């Protein structure tokens, strides 16, 4: 009985943990780490912009005040709001900055929130702000209302990029050029083909050969000035690096002896300028590949376009995001036009009622009425001769309430001509809206053209010019760049192998080479380059474990079987291995007589003398036997016990 109760209790605890973990995971994925496809924002970014829209009066606000205001909506403290605001402001699109917001080139942090100021940009209002179309929910404490999603008119997630780690998933979306994104959206609306590649605020170079529409990887490089043969100047950074991290990587490579420099200096201010002076006898052209191989001057970035769509995490492509937002733009503009049309229609109806109410002196009819019902009825009856002018909507009690609130001063100053002119303007605008609704795609294209014009006219956005050059370059192979200036030696007397060993020279190697050691018993291993390691007193062959070189090399092993002593030959190629794992070329217990790596050679087998054995020596050619796999058995050369092998 006790066991049953315990098992039920444990099952209850397990279900409780599972439920809580799922709720936590869902919250982190949806409400913290992953941006939403609709407006391209994470919740904290959305709350920051909502706070700026609420506080907007055209002036700059202290960031500390914005953070305090945003805490009404964001339950995770001021530190997360402040850091997110600085990152969002440094994107330059949606927040105007005043003061020290840090430096994306050097990695310097922003000043304290009480010293810097910000406000929403006109571009952010154009793209996000429309309270009439925005759905709102209660904030975490129920005292305020915050937006669920902004009705964003452009694919913000591609313009800004995003990075986040949630429970069991992560997103890495690279930023793209805003003009190119808008042009792609225009092309999508027009039914034309389009293609988008990343564009980084730090400039540099990018190879998009494996971008795979937002779900592959890219190679990014720093922009190097090598016009001076004794000096290299880094003008632009690869995405994800700062001047401090890049300089640190160069210094580490120099200390490891992978590049030879005299000094490195940082002269970065508004633009990146890192000067690398080279050592004597070293020149720019021969150092560039080493910088790409051993420092942050070249990096590989894996990308994963994961977003929230309809409350679920979804992996999408750049093309799919553009197509989605092209449809979304048409829907939003249609809703805006229909809303404006409805508001103008209501306004036109009220203006018509006001004109008739005042011009025809219908208000005179209420002077003798003693009850509220009588007043309403008198006004409605007064409009009966003018129902054709009023239209199909007629006169409702709400309309009467509006008319009765008109102050006497306004009646006395009523300008008939101005009222008619205003009504004509409203009618003209309604007609224009109807035209836009009939040609909504053309209207959407015009809207995008307007946004493009605003970006190009804004010097703070660099007038929308591309900063990163797209090209194609092969990733530098470290093994090809590094010099083979280390001497690998083997001491036959002690059995030690390494670069710190005194003995016979085996090969000149680099720090990245791997070494294959083939021992007397036919076993072999592949290890990293040893400084000093014991490999045994009887070693047949030692060399660099290069797959390409070994793939062209045939190992010929002559051995004798353990039980009979019969001679065998095995020819094979070593093409693959697991590091530090021991392999064997011959069966267990076999004795290796000779190992050779030549394609052609002759050898003589000497047999043990026995009664009635007349032939004691026999010559063979190694090339007469086929090359087989590593696991294949050897070929028996003779049914005689072998004594030794003589090789020419």
C-alpha cells in the first residue's frame, strides 16, 4: 500500500515538473528569445518602442526615463531593458540617439542611462505606429495595456537581424540592406524574381556561396589595405568582431609564431583603422592568408532563420519572409484605407447633418419641447424633408445627440461656404481612397517608394548604401598557410619521437600536421604532432598523416603466419583513421618481415632448410600483387616456412 502511494506521488511530481518545464520553455521561446515574423521584434524591443510612442512629444527623453516607463510593461528588470534599448538604438533605424551609445567598432559600452537620450524616429512611426489597427492586451500587472504585435509594413526581421538562444532552439538572422529589402518586396509585389544577401554595419567582405536563402552559412572577412608592402591596415571589420577582439586574435597568433609582426596599433575613431607593422623580411602579400587563417580577419557564421509565426516557432527562408510581408503590406494598407474611408464617411455624414441643422434652422423646433424624447423627435422630424441629402444612413439618436451639443457660438459663426468646401475635400479624398483600393498593389509600391526616398535622404542611415561587399573567396586552409619549419626526429636508441627529440630527421612538419607511426608488429596509430613521445624501439615507418598523400601511397607488408611460418604479402592504402586508435595491417600474432612504400621493388624469400626441400630461395616482384583493402587478408607466397626476406 505504501509502495503504491509512493509511486503515485512520484508520478504526480514528474507530471508537475514536465508541465512546468514545458510552460517555461514555451515562454522563453515565444516571449523572450525569438523575434516575431509580423513585426520582427522581440517582446522587450516591442515594449521599448511602445513606450517611446507613448512618451513622444518630438523631444529627446532620458534613457533612464524610457526604461522606467517601459518597466510598466516588461517584468524582467531595468538592466535587460537598458541593454536592449542600446542595441536597438545602434541599429539606427527606429531610435534617434543623443549622447554616448557605445561603439559597434570598438565594443565600448554606452554611458549610464541617466546621461544619454533617445526618441522614436519618423521611420519607426511610419512602419509600426497605428494604434487603431494594433491589438492590445493587459500588461503583466493588469494596470496597463501593451501591443500584442505592431502592424509592421516592412520585413523588419531581415533589416535588423536577430540572435537568440531559447530552450532547445536558437535563431541567427543576419541583417540585410534596407533598400535592397524594400526593392525585393517591390519585386515580389510585381511578380518579379529577387535575391537578397546580408549587409553588415561594420562593412567588410562576405561570401554568400553557401547562404542557402538564410539557412546556411557565410564567410566574412575584414577589409585589408595592403598597398604598403611593410604594413597592413584593417579598414573594415568582419561581422561579429570588434577592434579589441580582432587585435587580441592577431597578438595571440603572433605569440604562437603563426604570423610575424613588429607592432599593432589601433587608430579607430569614427572609422576602423588598425595598423599592423610587419617584421623584417616579411611582406604584406605573404601575410594576408595567415591573417585570414589564424585571426578573426576571417570567420565562418552559421545562420538559422527561426521566427515566431502564429505563436509557433518556424524555420523560414529569406524568400518566404519577403513573400509573407508583401502580402502583409497589402493587408495593412487595405485596412488603413478602409478605416480612413469609414472615418471620412462618418465625418461627411455629420458635416451634412450640421449644415442642414444650422442652415435650415432645425434647432428652432426644439425651443418649445419640454422632454428629452420630444427634443429628439423634433430634430428627426425636422430632417424628413432633407432625407435625400442626408443619405441612406438617415438620422440616428446618436446623430441627434451630436447636433444638440453644438455650442451657440458655433451656430452664430457658421460659415456655409467653408463647410461646403470641407465636404468637397472629404468627398475628393474618399474618391481617391476608392481608387487606391481598386489598385492596392500599385498603392503599396508607391508606399515602398516613399520609404526608400526617406531612407536615401537620411545621412544617419548612410543614405541606404550597401556597406558589405559581396564576393567569392575560398576559406583559407590553415595547413596550407603555416610553414613547415619544425623538425620531426626519431631516436632509434630510446624509441622517442617528436620535435624536441635529438635523433634522425624524419620530416619537416608544421604544428597542425598529424603523424602516422607503423610499428614492427604491423600496428599503426595516428596522433597529433608530439613534442616528445615514446613510440617504441622497433618502428617500420613514420610520416605525416596527410590523407591526400597517403591515398596515393601503397603500403606493402611482407609477414609470416604465426602457426605455420608461411610468408604472405599484403598491399593496401591507408585512407582513414580515428585519432589515437590502434589499427593493425596483419593478423594477430603474425611477424612482420618487411614494410615498403615503393610502388615497385623486388625481394627474395629465404626458407628454413628442411629434409627434401631443394629450393631455399625464391624471388618475387611486389607489383605483381593487387592492392586491396585494409581489412583484406594477405596473399600467401609459398607453403614453406620462411626464414628471412632480402629486399633489393
